[in-house]
């Protein structure tokens, strides 16, 4: 059964009101803004309770208070009686309620009812004294029962799968400045001490908490002006003795040729990159310094929140990619690829990658800076199986609702 959250309910309520302005919040002055388009809808934040909690009982009971307001100024008073104006407003309110209730009721194609009006809970009150005598208002109260939570364990968390090397989250274990939002340290949730940091304030990304992004989740925002922002790992990238690994990331890349994750070894030219290519497709690559394992999507993915997963085992690489409208699961093999090439010799970067500057002696320089947002990065020191990968992707999708 589908899970319905308060954000879904409010969005549906607003969508079904097509006459004037619609609001969600607290207010007692309904006519204090002369720019309001009437008739208007106001939904106040509801009370709610889980009357019973059992492993699979996720029905939440809400108590909604909704206001419908319309002007009745001197012009309307000349052309329409007050009782007719009341009746018209009540017709609009009843129509709105009917359209809203139908949104969650079963149909022939989908017979499961996931929300319903509680018996005997609906009351409608005509408010006579509101702001001034030129405004009419209806107050509607009703109880609504919604399937919004399953209390049985349904997720597999990254630390329940062996080989977890680093677990970086925007919503946990972050050191940042509250006034500036600049991030200096992101701790490692795996318990291995493989976090990332940025000591130079000019290059620190920003952290926005819930409500700061399109996903309504805490995120890091990386930028390219006026300075670049990126994070560097405390320790070297951890891979298995056979040089295999798995990397998962949730982000939004706004521009082409941007790197979300980067590893580069100047000595031998080996690298790992995850991000967008020059065409705007999501692309991952693993190089031993000469041979390359390269995988990409066939769509333009800039500007889309997504889950990206890169896995390597021996001479084969795997890409799993998901956004709101696309999914790809592809792999590629290169028999010339060096199996014994290590990827645990250097630190990794979040928000850029590195290349050689081409000088003598050569030096590694940052490039392909990220313009976008990042929610989570998870690395494993081995190639996860398809079943294990599905579990991590499921955890990320349940948390961030990508697709």
C-alpha cells in the first residue's frame, strides 16, 4: 500500500483549489494582504495521532481546519445578496472537499483506499466577523485517516552490508558555521574515520537543512563562483586487496563536465570519476593510467536529483543510475585493464576531481568542480552483488524519494 505523507496531502489540497490563492500556515488576519486573490483557501497545520501502533498499522488520524474566504465589498453588495454569496462560497468549498477526497479513494484501476474521511467528523461554520465586514468566510473541520507509516522494518541500512568503508551524510555528523552555513568537516558514519573536510573557508560548501532544497532534505550545496568548493577525504580511498570497490552517491549536478566524486593518482595516472560529461549525461570512469572502463547514460541528466552507483570488479565496471524519469543498469569489460592496479594510494575528493598540470615536474590540480547539491556518499571496499546494490539503492530511494 502506498505511503501518504503530510506534504503529499497539502500538495493535493492546494492542487484541488483552482479559484484563487491557497495557503498553508497560521494566520488570523485573512484580509491584511490586499494582493490576495479571492476566493482563497487556507489550510492550517493539523493535529494528528496514531491511535494504534502495531508492526503494520500505519494509519494516522489528522484533524484539519480549513478556511474558505471571499470578498463582499460594496460592489458585490450591490450585485449579489449576502445569502447568495454565502451559498456560492459553500458550493466551492463542498466541491473542493469532494475533489480532494476522491484523490485517495480506490478506482477500478487502483482499488486500494489509502485515506478516508472519518465518520461524523465534518463540520462547516459560517464566520460572520472576519477582519472586516467586506469579507465572508467558511470554516471547515474534519478528521482524515491516512496510511502514512509502516512500523515493520522495511529498509536495509548501509552498515548492515559488509565492506562499508565510508558513509558521508549531509544530515548527520557535520561541523559547519550556523551564520554562514559553511561546512568544514563531514564525519564518517561507518565508524572507520574516513570522513572529509575543508579547512579553507573560501572553498567550503554550504549546508542547508530540511526545506532548503527540492528534495526537502538536508543537503550540501557546491558552487563555482566566486570560489570553487570541494571536500577532501581524511584518509586514502579504501578498496579491497583485489582493488575492487563500490561507490554510491545522491546528488544533483547542474552543469556539464562536473565531478561529484573524484580519485586521482599523479604517479601512475589511475583515476575514478563520477559526474556529468560534456554532453550532460551521467558518466563514470575507472582508469589504470592507460586502459579505461567507461559507462554513461543515454540521456541528459543535468539538473536532476539522482542515485548513481559505480562498482568495479577485476576488469569490469558497473553503472546503476536512477532519477525521476530514467534508470540505467549497464556494465563494461576491458581485457587490457590492469587487475592489480591499486586505488588506495590517494585521497578522494567530493565536488571535484584532479588531473596533471602537464608541467615538469608534474603536479595534480583540481578540475571539473561541481555546481550542484549533494545528499549522501557511501563507499565499500569491494564490489557489492546485484542484490546488495538493490538494498543500498532502496535505502537511498526511501530516504530521498528519487523515483
